[in-house]
C-alpha cells in the first residue's frame, strides 16, 4: 500500500505545470548553465539564485539543520473542478498564466478549503525543491514563540529578552520585551536598506562567519541608538527577529530546528523535510533562513487558515488537534487586536504589522508572510483561501521596482475574487 505522502503527490500531480516557453529573464538567471548552484559567496547573486534559492542545503559553505517530516503527510487533494484565476492590473485583465509569463515566480500554489486549485513550478524547479523563505521565516519564528508561551516555557510576552537569553543582559535589546520585538517596535535604530552596508548586512556577514565581521551578538549589542521610545512605532528590523530566535532557543533548551520539527512540521503533516540555515555560532537564522517545499508552505498556510488546527488524515478536514495556540494566532494576525499604531495604513501606508505577520487592510482577517524577493504566503481564514508564491525578484525591497509588488497584490485580490473571497476594505 502506497504511503500517504506518495498518494498525496500522485493526487496533486495532474495540476503540476511547468513552463513550455521562455520565462522572464531566464538567461540572466542561468538557464543555459542549468541554473547552477552558487557557493557561500555567490549564492545570492545571478546566475545562482534559481539553483541556490531552491536548494540551499546543497550550497557549498552554507550550514543547515534538518526539520524532519512525519511518517505520513496530511492530505492535500486537488480540486475536482478548479476555478480559473483572473486578476486586473493597471486597467488590464490577466490570467494566472499571464502572471507567470510576466513575473519571476519559481513556484505558485493556490488552495481553497484545503484543496489545490493551481500548482506551478518554473525555471526547472520540481515539487521536492525546498524554497528559501527570506523573511517568511520571521513568521515561523513567531509561531515558535507563541507555542513556547502556550506551554509555559515563556511566562509572558511582556518579559524582557534578557530574562531568557542571558547573553543580552545589560544591552538595549536585552531590556526590550518580547511583545515589542514581535511587533518590531523596540525603538532601536537597526538599519535595513539592502545596500550591503546596513546593519542587516553586518548581521548576516557575522552569521556567515565572514572574516573580520565579528559575531552576531557583537552586531546586536552594538545597536544602541534610538529613533522612538519602545513599543510606540513599527520600524522593520530583522535584528529583532534574531533576538527572538535566540530567546526561544534559550527558553526551551532546544534548537529552532528541533522545535520546528516537534511543534509544527510533524503535527502539521508535512510532505518533505525542511531545514533552517544555521549561523556560524550555531543559531538558526531566524529572520530569513527557513526552507520548505511549495506544498509544505501551503500546508503551513492552511494550518494558519484553520486557526492552528491540524488536518485529520481520515476525514481530510480540520480535526481536534490544536497544533498552534488560537489566542496567540489571533493576537499575531488580527488587525483589530493591534494597537492603533500597528494597524493597516498606519504602521505602513498599506500593511499593518502583528507578531511578525503582515496585516492587510480588509474587513475579513487577512494576513501574509513575506520575503524580500517575492516570497509570500497569503491567508484569508474565513474563506479558506491560501496563495503561496516563491520568486526571484531582482531587487530587495520595492523602491527600485514597485511593479512586482503592485502586481502581486493585484494577483492576490484576483485570487480572492475568483474563489469567493472577501475584498471588503477595513
């Protein structure tokens, strides 16, 4: 008898589509070279992005730590009669195929009530590729904090970080509460401009063990200037998530990889092993280093859509097992539960910010995990709609090329409209 994982893969296979013609910038991205893997120095740049960002565990010089799948995967069936997906962007109507022809998507998967509506792999990627998340990893880190809180391993989100991660004692980050870190509201000035000279670049070089870069803790303890009082203002800062990763490891006495395996991946019913990138000091890169298959990103999105309840393998419906704590998830992802400064169109001109989740300005609770080069999991729980997108956008951040961000938002709105989702503004 075939395993559940094989059955799941076979069931989904008819929906898996690969490109039959030229894909955006495919030569720049390394097609003629077979989409090569880079090494520890080149993996971030072209033409190595496609190969490296879907197989970081094979990049020479990059350390990873496994997150194990369970013996059986949860079901992820295909929809019997999937609806067509259309969207409108700049007064023009487009199809899902048009989006894939226009944008550098490596993978795209859409769920409606736990069934696959569409599944596409591009640039030669396959369903067993483990896609680098960049900052979607921040949301995974938040889920580990929430689980530790529910188990009493963390007493309160209003505790300072140094209560658990003793190495921060006496530092500004050490005095910052976990709730302030979750909302990226420490008030400390951590620069994140993506110019190679900012604090996030310093932290990443230190984590990679670059000569002369020092240790990650050296970078984090060097952040002492303030732009605002703590708790008052959202300012995006990956350093705050790095602190949270160190807190959850210290509070539990386990690595983030062990925690992700035990608390999320196995009870969720993942189909593939995942992995975290590990820094030279042994700590997982909590702000950007989690890697998983497209279907497992979708399963995580579905787990969130189900308010933390696992799929019952017998019925294929949300069961009684509460994998993730409900109240924490609501606090993390519900815009109405945020203080005014963190709500949509106030925290930023568009998004609000919860506990390491982006909150959309819609009446129905709608939120996203986002990575800097176009990695996204959108979730609207009340309508059971999940969109997973992995990409290799050229620029980090939207200022050089806002079009990619704008069209992604238009696609999500089109998915909602095509599948009966809610678009009513907040």
